[in-house]
């Protein structure tokens, strides 16, 4: 999701600049509890980068509990800001990711096929149930993953500089961020100022 959201931010900033919008308007938006989002992002990043077993941990282990809790917190913060442009779209995406992760014991399911398409280092048969290092993913075929269609099933393969698998929820979050930036950096029109 990180690369997709970063690409969404970059593209929306370029479009906002081209159409005469002002990024300074972002600072004027009253986004309640905005600071929670970077904190949750850091917590999730620490979780996926910390040493952990190759196999999926039981759902009551702190790692899966913290991951699911972090998505609940994100949902709550975005819900509080749902009246801002794009936030309802982002909320739908976060909720879909939460559903997939909670249903699969605190991990996002990724199919062996999707994983093989995005990395050259993976063996042709990745170990089912293994955790993908540096991610929130667990390798599960669609038959074993609950709500598999909400997992990381969409693939941007090489030669994209950062090959990645993403979920429908990730796409909705990226679209929500895109709409938020464009919706809050609208250019001022003289005709609107004259009214």
C-alpha cells in the first residue's frame, strides 16, 4: 500500500500544481487527530520490520493483535474526518483491509502466484502459511484465505521500479488520498470570489 499511496500523493500534488491549486491550503484543513496516522504508520512499519517467526503467529499473539488494533484506530480517525473530501473512500479501503487482516489472524493474505509475479527472489513454491518478510502478508492460496478477494491480489509486476501486490482496499485508500489532496487544494476562481 505504501508505494501506491505515495504515488497517489505525488500525482495529486502534480495535478494540483498544474491546475493552479495551492498546497498551503492543506495546512488550513481541520483534520481531527491527524497526528494519529503517522503514529499508526510507524507502529505498523516497526511490526513488519521487527524480527518475527517465519510462520504465522496465533491470533492472540501481540503482533497480530497490534496490527488489527492499528487498523481499528485508523478507521476511527478517518471516520471522525469523513466529511473531508475523499475520506469516505479511504475509510472504505481501510475497512476492507481490516476485514481481510482480521479474518486471517492479523495478516493480509497474498497468493503464491501474486508473490511469484512481484519478486524474482522467491522460489516457485513459497511455503504456505509463511510470513512475507518486511510486510504484513502471509502466503495463502485463495482456497485457504478468508475473504481472499480482499487480500493482496492485484499485482504491479516488474519492470515497475517497486513491484508490489496490493488489495482493493489499498486502491481505495490511494484514491481517497488523491481526492483529498485535489479536493482541498482547489484553485480560487475570480468568479467565485466575486459572489
